[in-house]
C-alpha cells in the first residue's frame, strides 16, 4: 500500500487494467504521479499492478456503475495526496457484433449508458470537491462514433455523444477545473477488436502511441473542449 505523500499529484484512472487506461496509468506513474485505478476484471487488474508500480499505484477492483465503488475510488485518491486528475476511461461497447438500433436489446442499451454516461458523471460529482481544491483536470474518453452516424454504432456512439454534451455543459459550469472530451481515435485494443469481430486491426495504433497526445493536453491545459489525438502534434493519425 502506498504511503501518503502530500507533494505528489494523484490521478484516478478508470478501466486501468488494459488498453488505453493501462497505458495512461503507466505514463503517469513514470512522471511521478500516484494513481488509483480500477477495472472489473480482478486478476487482470492485479497483474497490471504487479507489472507497474506498487509503491504509487492503488488498484480497486469494481464497477464504476456502483456508487460505493466510486466513493472508494475518491476516498483512496484523497488519502494519497492532492487529487489533480480524473480520467473517465472505463467504457462498455455493448453486444458484439453491435446490432442495429432497431434490434438493440433495451437492457443492453441501458448497460451501455449506465457505464458510459451516468457513471462518469457520478464519479465527477464525487471527485469534484477535491479536484476544485487542487485546480485539477477532468478527462472524459470519447470516440469519433459520437459525431459520425456509423451503422451499428448507435448504442456506443450515442452514449459517447451524450458524454460529449455533458462534458461541454460541465465545462461551461466550472470555472476552476477544465473538462476535456478526448478522442484517441482507433486503437489496437480488446474493445476495438470486439467492435470488429474477425477483422484484422493490426493497422490501428497501439494505446501507448496515443498517450503522448493526452499528456500534451494535460501539460498545456488549453481551453475546455473536445480534442482529437490526431490533432495534437506528433501523434499517429
């Protein structure tokens, strides 16, 4: 268990066991941050913790749709030091292959919205007092499916469109904490493979190649808004 250090910045990264969340967690640890990360898959999350930095990384298995789990994430982060960053990375794709909206099971659509929209907002609400106190940053992971009407992407895409709008409203309401909707583009991840079952996605960028774009966003802290990784210099398009 990491010891509290009031000088090191602390981040919460959801969905930290694999893909982009894992890559962001590793990069922040390399920069001297402490990180509280979560994921639903216990064994995978614990393996990630062993491979990264156990002295500055707390992992809490759980589901972001669970209010008690969200409270535990914030409590763990505040206990480590100044909470300066929240990365709402955890997402749910929905059924694979993704169905047309006319055939989308209502319970599955609810689960997608619960994870991709309601949980991030609830976690922001829980973390906001600490983020405000420390002039922190909120990053919500979005997708080009939020702005393009791709057939079959109605569930996931519309959930990310909702998160984009919520991010924009939050940005208009908050004066101290910038809010970024960050679109990493296509990546070689398990979720992306599930979105394209049976297809070769080896031409997509590795998550680690996209992380520098997010770090640049955090370093420069531009005006709140929606940013694509491909629009930030030095990142694969």
